[in-house]
């Protein structure tokens, strides 16, 4: 496999494109917004510069990696000759289902279609296509160039051969695959998001301030980042969406987003990407 496409050039899409391009894959990066594509290429360049500064790669590697990436605003043009398409668009079922139908339409019967969704059912996404056996979850962690884990999610119809291909590909790009079944939030977010939500509830109730809550979890649990700092990093809108999908999927109000989280999202305080969240980012 050499030719892949990544749909969505946001936080995750640019990281996924970076890693595949760095490992010699030809990457078509697709977004409806040309500004998002420009920003993604700049971000990838900056992240490659950081790898050069750390002595991990040379200047030629940066040039080679960037040369492997082509940008598209047309999904059809970007996916049509691809062997693997990884969807990393906005966490919204309606948007993703429409994208899956389109990818299916423009790719051949052998193309594997993966989603980087944090919580939406892979089985449901697969049902929007004519090749559900080729649909699988590839849940990368943020920041993609740094984090080793890829949670691989088998939908009800995912073919064993497709899982084997994706597990082997994940290893090939220097990541560690962990295979799980399809359930709301899979494993990573099913455990992480209730912790983040609980930290927000504690803040909302005035039990302590954000820095102290984070400090307790860093010092007490040896977490490298506190839950509120991590929420800012992930994006508060992304956290809210995942909690709502789990609340709906499990029909259990224990996953209901804290009122403070909903309020902050409503005010456009989405964390690092907007410069304001539980902390401010000048
Ligand atoms: N942010 C995280 O830490 C994180 C971690 C793991 C997984 N994820 C998942 O990755 C996915 C992307 O999240 P993100 O944080 O990168 O979001 P983001 O908001 O940073 O980027 C999403 C991008 O998708 C684009 N997009 C929307 N509709 C599109 C369409 N129809 N066609 C093409 N592009 C479209 C948007 O223009 C935007 O550039 C989500 O499913 C999210 O749950 C996020």
C-alpha cells in the first residue's frame, strides 16, 4: 500500500498526513476549506522543524515529507485512486455518514475506508457504504507524530483480512495497534471522557480551581497532563461531542456533558485552538 488519502485537515488530519508522508506514503490531504489545508501544511512544516531541532530528522527529510503531500478541496479527486482513505473530519455523525457515502462512491471495491472518529459507531459508518467489510476504525491520539497508540476498531462487518492489513500498516508507520470492538467511545474515550467531565463538574461546583485540580491528577496519578489541560488540548467541542455520543449510545445520563462544558463551547471557548479554555493561550 502506497497511496492514501486523509479527509479533514484539522488537528488530527494534519498529524495523520504528516506520519504517513514521513513513512513514504503518497498522501492526498482533503478538506472543504482551502484555509484549513494551508494551515495544515504550515503546521506539518513547523512540526517537522521541531523534529529537526530535536535531531530526529534532517532537513532533506522535511522536504521529502512535504513533497509526499498533495492538497485537494474535491473529495472525488482526492480519493479516486487511493488504496486507503482515512476520514478525520469533524466529529459529527451526519457529516461523517455523508463523507462515507461519497468515499464509497468514488473508490474501488478493494479500498479500505478508516475513520479516526473518537466515538461514532464504525458499524453505522460502514452501513453508509456498499463495502462494509472494508470499513474499520483507526483512532490516532493527539499529537499524532508523537503518540504511539492507534486504537483499531472492528465494526460488526469488518473483514479479518482488513484488520490484519491495518494492524500491520500501523506497525509500519511506527505506531502500536490495540484492537477493540465497536462500542460508544471504544476504550480510550470511554475511560478518559468521564474523568474529564468529572474534573469539570468539580470545577463547576467550586471544589477547587483548574490548576489545583490538574495538579492533583498529575502528582497523585502520575498523569503527564491534568484533565482540564488535556481537555483544552483535545478541544472542548470535541469532548462535548464525544460525551453526547456516549450518553446517547449507552442511554445513560452519567455521560451527560457538565453544564460548564456546554456553556464554554457555546461561548466559543474551545481550548488551545481558540486561545481560551480552562486556561488562556496568548
Ligand atoms: N482532537 C483530538 O484530540 C482528537 C483525538 C483523536 C481523534 N479525534 C477525532 O478526529 C476527528 C477530527 O478531529 P479534529 O480535532 O482534527 O477536528 P478539527 O475541527 O480540528 O478538524 C476537522 C476538519 O474537518 C474538516 N471538514 C469538515 N467537514 C468536512 C467534509 N465534509 N469534507 C472534508 N473536510 C471536512 C473541517 O474543515 C476541519 O478542517 C474527529 O472525528 C475527532 O473526534 C480528535
